[in-house]
C-alpha cells in the first residue's frame, strides 16, 4: 500500500467519530487492520472485537453503537475511495 493510500485511510480514521464519546476511530483503536487489493479494487476494514457483555441490555446497546459506527465508517471510506468496493467487518 502506498503512502497516498495510507494518508487517505488515516484521514478517514481521524474524521469518523464514535457518537457516544466523540472520539475518532483512530483514538479508539476501533479498526484492527485494513486489507487493500488493487487487483480486486477492494478495501476491507476489520474492526476490533469488543468485550462481550453478559447483560442483555448492554449487549443490545453495544450492538447498536457498533452497527452505527460501522455504517459511518463504510460511508466515509466509500466517499474517500469511490472507485473501490468497501467492506467493514
């Protein structure tokens, strides 16, 4: 991955914020790794695993927050890389 691509990725991670804390994805370490395939024109973003909660209400809330955050990341990466297929997992 070239430096221009890395800079654009870092910019996205520094822009997208988690709604509850207002911290960026870079500050939270939400993204564990990123895989880029030039041949497939695909960018796969792997989010970090969050700790399991035993209480149902916490699990539901955490799921909603993670889902919203993944959606925001997907939109931001699609905007920054319109020529690539983007998947956040």
